């Protein structure tokens, strides 16, 4: 099929977890149906960029025509600003609640959202740097650190971004960044351990179900005799 590539099981779980964190107007029951009319896709973008989306433009719908109209409007007014587009054929399949079509689209949308978030944070920092004479301002340092936390920047970037920074402040930032990177690594390692344990639990569950099934079959045979 044309359109975005299919996702692995792990990527799917990751996507569902991301969507679960976003407050949406409908209870999440069936992602294919929930997202078919475009309203929840509009809500996802609005969650990250409130100014980008006029929610009242997107009408909850059962009719194919209205659903398509919602997706066309999203393409024109919202997705275009994220450098994203849902091809017409893909849109049609989403609207008809075709299984497996919406997930790759949401995953690609998520990437575009992350890129724009990263970009706007960098712009905020640039603005802050040029327009605030008080370089020692605590907010400035916190903002810088947050940007490193959020975007996994490598420590050497501070020097390139802020060539005129006070050396004492620069050193403090270097230390903080190194601490942040160390923490990130710890978090990643712990996350991997959690994933591995979840996988093991899943395998154990499957094995137990399997044994129970065998037992039932065995009991059934015993009764039959």
C-alpha cells in the first residue's frame, strides 16, 4: 500500500501510550473509528499548538462527506503549517475506518509535532538571548537547561549557540548539561529494563495460558472417556 510504512508492535505501543497522555473529548475505544472523522486528530495538534487549531471548524460526523471535509480542512489549515500532508487516498481509507491506516499517519504526525516543538523552543531561546541583557537571569538558565533536557542536545552545543556567554555561567551550564545527560542515560537504561521485564511477564502469561488450555483439553478428554 502507498502511504506511511506499517509500524512494529513496539512502535504501536509507543504511539498508543503517547495518545493516552493527550486529553481528548471522546473516550478512546477503537483508534480506527475514534479518529475516522478527523476531530480527534485536530484535538491532538491543538493540545501541542493551541493557536494552530480552531476546533469548532471540525464537526463530529458519521457521513463520509463530512469526514472527508474535516480531513481536507486539516490538511489545508493545520497540517500544512507542520509540513505534513495526509494523501487523498489515505484520507479516504481513514474515513472508511480501514484497519491499520490511521496509526502510521498519527506516528508521522507525531514526528512533525516533535520537530516543530523543538524548532519553536530553539526560537524562544534565540529571542531570549538577543533581547535580554541580563544573561545571569535564572529564567534564562532554566530555559536553556530545559531545552537540553527536552532535545537531548550534546554538551558542546552551548559554546556554539552562545559564543558571548559569560565564562562562569558557561561552566555552570556545562556541569548541569553533563548531569542532565547522565540522568537521561540512567532513565533510558531503566526504561529498557522495564521494557524487558514487561516482555518477560508477557511471555510468562502466554505460557500460563498455554498450559491452562492444555489442561482444559486434557480434562475434556478424560471426561469423554
